[in-house]
């Protein structure tokens, strides 16, 4: 079994080409090296940026706490330095239990990866806190060097104008969380409909409401928000699903951003992570059809 899921690989040095991870992959047996090279091509690569030298030892493992969840090591280091017995493939690091030390040849068996795979199709359950929903599914994507985020949710603007009593709307909450955890500037595109809006609500009113949301963002990482509005029936023809796309990675969310309304999820919602190119291209096609529809109206904020 080999790692087939998508994720974020952290490495030392500013450039992956000079990192110890690159050196380690080049030294792998020829039988499995091509699989690792292919995995590196389809995953996001991100420098740790904290001075870590790429050497995974009991003395340096604490430098990965809060930055990485799995540290891959060769068999000798796993057994001699970290005390893994021959039959143990991975184990939480002693003194740094949030980092799992795993044999590099058994990476697919790491508990962290298996848990993430299970989470990639797990429903969001009632009473899950908005913080848990964000941390377990979206935070790592916000922290990654992904500049463009797309939201397709036909009801999200209607929910923005009609939030639960004394609670944030799902869109307001999502943008606040993204703004706080983003590793750099983000450009967000939002596709929604006129559903649940009064007849008096036009693009000017929507622009004003969204400007209020943007002006309350503390970290100013959301540099641009583009909203595209269409009749609700268009979504019935083109975009049944509600989803959030972080470039080549997609969360298909049954209830859309409503999962972020209030302190807890009020309803059960499907939540499926998609990373395969064919699937992601399908979502991009939906976006293109919505953007190109003759009845689409858009605004870019700040204007």
C-alpha cells in the first residue's frame, strides 16, 4: 500500500530542491522511488520556516510540534533513536505526542494518514463545534500556500442577510477563520443566488453587506472578494452541490457554509474531500458555467 491521498509536505530550507526530504527520496530503493516522486508532484510542498534543519531526532522533534503531524524516518532511526520495536510501524514521539514518528517505507500506515482518510468522507454531525469543523477539515488548507479560494453555495448570501438570532452567518464565520489562519493574501470568489432575499435587495445592497464583513476582518488577509449572483434555478441546472475549492483541493459540503452558523452545527451534513484531478476539473467546469451564464451579475470588493 502506498500513499495515494493528498496532503501538505513540510520540508527544511527555503527550497524543496535543497531539502533533506528531497535527498531522502533520491536515496530510496529504485522500486519505490518513482511512486514517491509522483506523490511529491501532486502534493503541496511548504517550508517549515522555523529554522528546522530537516533532521528528525529525539532532540529536534519538538520543532515540528504544531507544524507537522507525521515525521518520516528510516528504519534505523525509528528503532535506534526513537525506540520503535521491529513490529511497530509508527508511534507518537515521546515528549511530543502531537507528532507521529513513522517508518518512511510504511508511511501509508501512519495513524494520522488513516485518520485523515476516514475524516475525508465523514459526515459533519450535529453539535460539532465550528472550531472543530474548521480545524479538522479546513485549517491546513488555509495555512497552505493556496492563494485562490472558490465557494459555490446558492443559499449563502440569503443566509448572510438572515443569520440566526445574534449569531454569525456561515459566510461571515468562514471568512473570519480563513483571514485568521491564512499564510498570506487570499482571493475569494463566491457564487450564490437570490434565494431568500427580498425583491428590494440588489447588487448594491449585497456589496454593502459584504463590505461590512470584510471591514471586520482583523488580519486583512482577504485581499479580494468577488461575488457572482445568479437566479436560483440556474444552480438547479448547473450546480446542485455546494462546495469550497482551494485550488486543486475541494470540500463538497452538503449544507454549504451553513455548517459554520452558530457555535455548533445544527444539522447533519455530508462532507467529502476531493483531490483527484478529474473530480476537481468537474467542479471547475461548474464554476465556469456559472461565471459565463448570461444572467450572472458580479461585483469585486473592495471596489
